[in-house]
C-alpha cells in the first residue's frame, strides 16, 4: 500500500487508520522521517581524527588517528538538541551544542597497525548483520623488487598487507589475513570486494583472486584461490593429461579461461564457413588477430 511522506497526510492517516496490534510504535516512528536539520553549526570542538564514514545502519562512526595507526569508533546519540521557533540560529543554542561529544559517544580506540604499518583509510567493509568491520593495514610500497616464482615483473610490491576483522561492538580483533611481498590495490577498495559473507581479494602481483569466507564465529576461512588454477580439480586434471615441464606456466588458469571465452565468442560470430568447419584454422586466425592488436597497441 502506498504511504505518503507528507507530514499532513500522515497525521490524517493516523486519525482514521487503526494500526495492527503491537504496531502502533512503528507507525509513530514514521514521523521521524519528517524531522530534517534546519540549522548548521560551525566551528565544532572536534577531535583531531581522520573521519571515514558512518556504517550502513548508522550505528557507528568510523575514524582513524592522524598517524593512521589507531581505529577510533564513535556511536551517535542522534537527537540531542531542539529549538522551539521558526528561525533557528546557532547563537541561540547552548555552548554544549557546539561540542562534538554532545552528538557522539566515544566507544573505544584500538591499535591496528605496528610501527612500520599504516591503516589504509579507503578500505572499510561492513557486515551489517554481524556488525563486523574489515580494515586493512600495510607497509610502504617498494618498486624495484625482483619477481619471485609466480610473480609478475614490473608490478609494485608491499612487504606486508594485513586485513583485520574487527567486532565493532567492543573493538575486539577477531581474525587477520596476511599477505607478504604482494600487491593489492587498496585505493578506494579497488582490490577488495565483499558479497554477503564472502570476501574477495585480488592480488595483482601474483594474478590471483583469493576468496575468503567470514564465519559467524569471527573466523576468516580460505575458500579458493582463482589464479593458476580456477577449479579445485584443475591441477589434478592437468597433471594427469599433460606432460608437465619445469618452469613457469605460460598462461594462468584464469587467463586461459578468459581467452577461451573470447575465442568462442569470436568463433560464434564468424561468417566464413571455412573457419567455422575448421576450428584449428579459426584458432590460428584468432591468434594472429590478437598478436596484431598487441603489436599495434605497443
């Protein structure tokens, strides 16, 4: 049923409509949506923190210390002051209304980073049902690092990256996921994605996607790594059907699957019947086309 947001219509509806049993409180709370700020207070006595954001449910305000090594969490007190009049002026309010602690309660301060690590302020993922928060700390980036086995040449390297699972209710660190000598793009959380209870972390240095499950108990459990092999039995299948040679694999599993999808799409759109009837010839033309595009891009 359509419900109007107009406050006059809501008052009229409250007079003529009888709410369901034990639901009168919810109908009254709908009027809170019509309360909007009418005054802005400037020059607030605010802590010297780097404020990040509110959680999706509005229960917590996430901030970091200026040295980006401590997590500082506040809880908003919501409606704190009101003004009985038409034109509200900040000077008419009490001096307490100009203090930060009049609107927020400091819950705790937790040290996440060590002496040579810093909190990445762009990374914050929130599990609303469990009230868990995911934060990231890392050391400084290094550019001239020799590529180890499985790593890609020319990709930056970070000595240590740690993902922290924090219970926001009391600030207890439940679990950690550590990456050593790797590179994850933490800017704007581009290398980290959360879907329900699955956390995906993309490693650019090793061209792999780490899928981690967040349990209700607060544990980070490794589910799968999509990189050299995509499925669980890929390594067994390749080892039993193909003669394995020493040295790195030419293409990782995820690259092979992407190229196969591109080839199948290219083959399905092919109009030349000679190429359609001979997949080997079509694959040769596909390789030549890819190589030509690669040369022109260079």
